[in-house]
């Protein structure tokens, strides 16, 4: 800070040596200067900044001519150095002047000759403070201005940054928008593909989605369901075509591209354009046939790449669906083709699945489920074991006999943990059961036959001997005596016994060709009747035998079996008190002469639904083991063996009538034949 | 005539013996094949009435030894058997065949007499 003294000459020394240093001592960095006149003072003022100017009014005589007056000087200071404060020494100053100066200029304070150093110091301090303040203010203003400028600059920068930011945000928003749109498109595509129910929809969707790409001709699809077979799907117009190839085309692809393309072209039926490939692993291969230029191709590739996952997933899904459907259909067909009824049933008796045979059996009118469940054995088994299979049991449904096999199904399959499913597998054992019982019956019969044969043989000898002896005794007796008559009775009875034995032996004798004889049908009937004594017991028999003199060439025992069978059937068909009629006669038509046997009864007749089947084996209307069902079949084969015929007379309305016809042998042949008959 | 009867059934043997004796023939009886064979050799009968089914030695076996036996007429006798070829074979080896049962014992005796 600088301080300037302007004084009268005679005060100069004082200011210089006393006041100046005093003031200086009290203020830091204070320099003071002294001047005698205002003019010089102006120059000094120019050189450096002064906070304070202390001045005296100069004596007029000390003033030079061009020296400004005090007032001028003050005004000068005010004008040029507004921050500099003036202190006035009031000597030689009028009050009016002082007031004037104070009002018009920067006069800060006035002091009198009897100065007070303290007061001066205070005034100087004040002026310095003022000056400092002023300069500080200027500085501040400058600073503010600078700051403002900075602020402006910063604001501008910020604005620019904000603008840029805004632009950036907008553009990223657009990007996001675009991405969103792409994602939506992809989702849309995936949704469409996801609901595609087959490869046709798949291909059509793809074609439509890529319509905007004009140079994309269309999608082609290769599928390899089996390792060594391929199926090729492509669109022709709006319809999908399918072609099969007996090899795995993928393998061709891996070996030789050109061959691959050729194969596809063959299948397609036309030359193949360039392909963009989208492989789906080992199950399939998608291709887009196109005609795109380089740049478009790159774009298209990008587009496809974005959608690749969606395409692949839908493909796999359809592929799996097809496999599953095929597998399911195959299984369904398998089960339907099996003629044994099969069904899956849950624990509340609902049939979950069944095959055609089961459905046929289990109609609305006739539910067999109750039957299936009703077996008590079945229930105990269930209680005991949790084994996979319970023991089979038999049930009767209508006329058929079934063996029921029940398998317990693993409950992990069912939705509810506590559910167990049962699989019923029914086997029709009607025939085999019948066969079995018939076989048993046959065995019995054979055994019985053997037994009978044995007994017969055993009896044969004693009877022969008895009769012979009786004859001998008779020859030695007096013919008029009672003994003779008795012996004759005995011999008669023995003869009858012998005949029975003989018949039986003939009847049970096994069939051979050398048994064949010329016999009369009437004879055979007569010989057979004794065997039926018991059967005919409660019925009435009407005999009308008229084929005497007419011979048939047959094995007697076999024809006897036929006669026996027919008569026995008639007896069994009627309740007690029925009527059986047996008639033989001679018949002739253009071709042939034959002996005819008719066996009739007045029973209920043959049921209409069996009419066609009665001569078939194992058909019987007799109960259980009573009928083997072989009778009529056997009769038919025996009769046919001798070029005869046997049939059921449907015109006979009063019951049942069976007719047997056997060709008659001409008398010439008999004479020749009789030589062949066994010795006697 | 000397007639040998080889038959295991007692009553048939007895009946034939009585019938043949009453006609003045000599009758030898054998109750099984072995006895029959021995008697045949010993007695050299004119006719042998031979049953087929017998214990020890059966009719067929004896017939097959016929060449080594004293000559005699052989009548083979049996109930009707199951196997006709066997019966044919027997008939071929014998001079006559009879099936049991027969109608009249005296008719049989007549036939036998005719044979010798």
C-alpha cells in the first residue's frame, strides 16, 4: 500500500521524517511519498496505486501557474482514482470548502493541525481498508466475470453433453425398440412354429415368414427318423410333398456334396438352386433354396442366425411328436390286432385303455368288469402279495371260457401316488379247455375201451368152454328128460352171452381195412341196439328195417359206431318219454343205389345258430364233459370213408332227423367178395 | 385119432375132451405151451388143437417150431385179435383156424375129423 503526502514545503520534512515513518510502522508494506505540488503529485499518482493521499491546501504563493487547485486535484483524483481516499489537513480551509470537498470528492476525513496520530492512523487505516475493499471488489467482479464466463462455457459444454446424451439415448432407444421388434418377431415366429402340428405347417410358416425376401425360393426339409433312411419334405405350391430315400442322405452330404445335391434334385424332380443350410443335428437338416446376391445373402444369413434356435426347437418338437405318434399308433395297432382282450383298469373300475377285442366283449349291456373283479381268490391274492402278476383264474363270458391274467402296473405311471393300475389279459381257452377235456374224455374212452376189450377177452374163453360143455352134456342126456331142457336153457343163455361178447369185441376192435365186410345195414342196427338198452330205457323205440338183401361194403364196427352215436344223440336230446324211430330202406337215384338209414327223435331239434356247424369238431350242445363234440364229426368221416353221406334233414319239423346213406354193392361183387371174408 | 389140445382155459379143455372122447378119439391135454410142446414130441398126435395166447410158450412160438416136431395137422384157435396180419400169419402156419366163441362144439369136431 502506498501513501502520498502532498504538503507545503515547510511541512515536508515533518512528513518525511516523522509522520511518514510512524504511519509506515503501523502498516505492512507501506511506502510513502511526499510532494510539494499537485502537478508532480499527479505524475506520482500515475506510477503506482495509492490508497491514501494526505494533502494540505497549498499557499497560493507556493503554487505555480499551471498547478491545479486543491479542488481540481481532488476532482482529478476522484475521476481517475476513484478508489483512492483523501485525507485533508484542514488548516487554511474554510468550513464551507471542507463541506464542499467532502460532498463532491473522495475526501474521507479531515484533521487539524493539532493532529492526533491515533486519529490519523485510524483515517489512514480506513482509507486503506476502503482501497483494499474497492480493489477486492474489483477483483471479485473480475473473478465473477471470469466465473461467469467459465459458467457459460461449462453450461455450453453441459448443454452440448446433454444434447449428445439425449441423442445417444434416443438412438439407443431406437436400437432397443428395434431389438424389441426383432424379439417380438422371433417370438411370433416361434409361436407359429410352436403350434405347428406337423412338418407341413412348419414349412408353410417358414415360407410365409420369408415372403419378403423375394429371392428366397423356399424351405426344404430333410428328416432322418432312422439311422439309414431319410425322408424329404418340400412344398409344391401350398401342398407338402414327401419323398423317401433308402439311405441316410446326411451321410452322403458328409462324403460328397455334389452327390448330395444331385440326390435332392432327383427327389425334388427339378434342378436345385443354391442352398443356405440350417443343420439340426442328426435328426434333420433344413435348407433354404435361394437366389440371393452377396449382400442380401449376408443379411439373410444374419436373419436366419437370429432365428436359428426357434427353428431348431420347433423342428425337434415336431420330430419327437411324429415319432411319438407313430410309436403310439403302432402300439395301439399292435394291441388292437391281438385277438386276446386286453384292458387297463384303475382301482375305481374305470377302464383307462382297452383294445378292440376287449371292447367287443365288454359292451354297455354286458359289463364284464364285475366278473373280472369278483373272483374271491383274486381278492385274497391282492391282499397278500404285491407281486407283479396274480395267479390266473377262469371266468365264463357267454359261451366262451377265458383265462384271466392280471398284472399289477407300477404306480409311478399314474398321476396320483396311491393309484395302482391293473392290466387284464384274457385268453380264450374255450377251445383249448374243450380240447383238453375232450382229450381226457378220449383217453378215458380209450382206456375204457381197453378195459372192455380185456374183460371181453377174459370172458370169451370161459363162455366158449361153457357153451361147448353144455352142448356135450345135452348130447348125452335123454331128450325127454327135464335135465335136457335145463341144459338147453343153459346153452341158450350162454349163446346170448357169447353174442354180447362177440359184438363187443367187434365194436371195440380198432379200425383196419381188412375189417371191411359185406354186411346188411339192418344187421348192423340189430347188433348195435343191445348196447343202447340203457339209453333207450325211458323212451319208446320204433324200428322199421327194410334193407334186407342189400349189402354195403364197410367195416362193421365203424358203422356200428355211427349207428350207436346217432341213436345215443337222439336219446340224450329228449327228456323221458320221447320217441325214437329207426328206419332203413333201399334208395336209388340216377347215379347210385344206396341203403339209407334214418334216425329220428321228437326232441327240441337243433338250434338254428348251430345248424351250419354240427358236423364240425368240438361242437356240442351237451353239457360239459358229457359231449366230446366229436360224435357227428367222426360219423361224417366214417361215412364219407365208404363213399356215403350223412346229413341232418332240415325238412323234418317234428324233432331231429339224421340220414345216412351208404352205397350198395352189386350182387356179383358180393360173391367174389365173400371169398375174402374170414374163415369160419 | 390122437388129438392133442393145448389150451390154458380149463373149461374149454374139459369141454373138448368130453366132446372128442364121446366120438371115440384119444385126447391129450396140455395147459400151457411148454407142456404142449413136450406132449407133442412124446405122443406124436394126428392133430394138434393149439390156442395162441398162453403162458410160458405161446401158440405162435410153437407153430414156428413145427418143422422140428412130429408131423401133425395143426388147428390154431383164438379170440378175435387186434392185429389181423398176425392172424394171417398164424393161419398160414397152420392147417385150419378157429375163432372163439364157436357156435357148436360138435360142428368143430366134425371139421377136425375132416382134416385128418
